[in-house]
């Protein structure tokens, strides 16, 4: 569908993802000045008989109109258009520049309690608005919660109402019936799995996200153990958490939905009683001012005392790329082109190359097979290659519309692997240009990964692909 124009104005640029309910694309609106980017979601109806399609179209329009009202909230993407074309349904939404929470909730990394409390409050504030409109999200999970780059606010995306319409068929009595439950395993409670979602179902999903953030454990596929007598999730033993916060989260994820908070607003008020902002009000104004001044002085001192790195530029004559690297602290390993493309490596100068727990940044360029031309195809190939080399490790696709490499649309994969005694974490960002694949990989010990991330990001942002 790349290059195709839908609805007479939305030209498809690239496929972002594909699931059981349809496909998501990034597109441009060729009818507006500047051709702004937007998100186009294609939903495939489960039934193609004329009567079912007529019913589905009516329900689709109804649900899309509800989504349009939600777009009045600053933290929900605006619905720009909805239409049916060639027996398929489409919605067009505002493009939100930023990243989703899968980049913040990393396997094996536990977030602090204040950060989790703030995250809960931010999500519940938007969800309360959704529930006040008498709507259920149905598919809350980290990949459906974005962090907007411009202001850091959380944005709820990918509501499940339209998905539900496209999974319905008409029974012999002429009534639409669901063919599959909407939601994601691990974040979907029992009543929702049975096709009976409630407001409590969304609250359950938010509670699971909080548990994931506190424990560093993904709820799917392994999931959390449950008490065989009560069916309640057992999670407190995997982290250190205050009794107040643990009790609030436990109430959010009760097995019986009737024992959960009755609304997002009620859950929000409970979280606010333990939020740092709420606690700060109990502290004297003088102490608060003193803390702010102290932090400000510390920040100013840290900025002036922070050593400035000197960057040198490497130019790859064979690969047609340039990249800047901190030459005082990092060294360039002689490029190699004996693997079918050019391989460039950078390692810290104080690191022994024979060390089994290597910290390194590599840049690869490879010629593509004639039939492998698109970014999505190459990303899938890279995913399979990583899976083949690391069959028992967790791989996360963090590709977003805003992911770029040398200003070109790119994919981003993060994964872990075990090499002897070393637990390593890697990030791979790649793009495809004119029959070549370019990808940069950062690998470090899990405990050292974040230490060098700022330098790595500077290097990645400095990469330029000059090949035409």
C-alpha cells in the first residue's frame, strides 16, 4: 500500500505495525499545506457478507464519532477522519511525536516508587476523562501510552472500541455478536477476556502497568503468580514498595472486578493521597523553598563541573557515512569489510579488547538483496536474526514514527542476551537507503548500560548517511 492514496487525501508513506485487527501506517495529508504527517489505521472486518458490512459500518461510524469527542482532550490524539473504502474501515488520527512507555518500562529494570506514583497519576487523570465520556479504552498497555516529546505528558492511543466493531458478525437473529475479545494478554482481566469489559477493566490494566514498572517483570507471556485460594496476583515479593502504594495497586487489580475502584476518578484520588505533590503540601513553605534553592544550586554546579567531551569525526569512505565520537575517551577499531559490508567499532579507551563483557558501539552497512527493499522487511529480518542468535532472550520492538537515523525513518530494537558470566543489553537502530541497510548497535553490561547512554545518543544523532 506504500504510495497509495486513501480517502482521496491520505498518502501512505510507511507501514508501522500489523496486528490481529489490522495495519497501522504513517501517511501525509496531501490536501493540507505542508503535507503534515498523520496516522492511518486500517481495520479488516471479520465478515464480508453485505448485511454484516452494513451493520459494521453503522457501528463503526457510531464508535468513531465517540472517539472524535475524546480528541477534545489535550492528551488524546485528535480524530481527523474516518471512512470505509473497499470493504475496509479506516480512521486517521493526529501524529504524536514522542515515544511509548515500552522505552521506559525495560525488562529487569525497576522504577522508583515516586516515579511510579507520578505515572499512575498521569495515566488516571486522562483515563478519568475517558470514563466520564462513558467510554472504555479496552486496550491499555505500555505500547498504547505515548510520552509526548514537546512536554513529556502521557497520551492515550489506540482505543479498542473500533476494533470491537470490526470483530463482530451478524447472527441469524440479525444481531451483531463478538468473535474475539479485545485486549492484550497480561493486561486484560478475566471479565474482559470473556467479552464483558467494564470501567474496572481499564483500572486493572493501569494497575498491571504499575506492577510492571515496580518489578521490572513483563506480565506476558510468563505473567505473575497468583494465590491459588483467592486468585489474586502475588507481586510484592519482587520489589520494595510502601504499604500504602501496594494496597492501592492491589485494589486496582483485584480478581473480582467489583472489589476494584469503581472509577478512574476514585483510583486517582487514592493515588493523590500518596503523591509527592500531596505530601509536599504538608511541609512548611520555608523548607520547600530551601529544597528548591538547594536543588537549583546543585544543578548549576553540576552543569559547570560536568566535563566537556571533545568529539572527532570519522568518515567511512566505503560506507558513505560520517559519525562523531568522543576521541579522548573512546577509540576507533580499524574498520573491517570482510563480512560483505563495512563494520566500524568504537570502544572506551580504558577497556581491554579481550574483556568478555565488552562495551561497544558498532556501525554496519550491508548491500540488500534485490527483493528486500523496504524498512519493514529489513526490520523483520533483523528481528529474526536476533531471535535466532538469542532464542531465550527478551526482544522489544521500540520502533516509532519519530525513530530516525540520519533523519531517515528507522526501526529500533532492544534486547538482552547472556554471554558466559555477562548479562548484556543491546539497542539496534537501523534504516534502509537506496539498496543498502545501515544500522548502529550499542551493547553494554546491563548494570553499565545507562551510564553511557547519553554519549551513545549523541553519537547516533551525529550519524550522517551521505550515500545517494
